[in-house]
C-alpha cells in the first residue's frame, strides 16, 4: 500500500522546462501578431465610409441635443 514516490529524472525536468519556455515564447510571438492584426482591422473599421457617416450623424444629433438643453436652460 505504501508506494515510494518516484522523483522525475532531473535532466528530463530541465528538458521539459526548456521546451515549455520555448512554447511560451512562441505563444507570446503569436499573440503579438494577433494584437497587431486586431489593431489594423479596428483602424480599417474606423475609416470605413459607413462608420464615418454614422459617427458624423451621431455627432450632429449630439450637438442638437446639447443645443436644446442649453436653450431650455436659457428659457427658464
């Protein structure tokens, strides 16, 4: 019932640790590439004519709302 614990070979532990570090570095590099791609897509979306139009329309509506609020304050 009492089995003695086997400790892993120290050399294998070093090899596995080195491989894990290598894998982590590869993942970090891929994550950086994905972050760059996401930033590019967001920039393209921001400059999309439809989005530019919607932003402009939203700004106009906001200005109209603010102007109405100012006029209501002045009339009181």
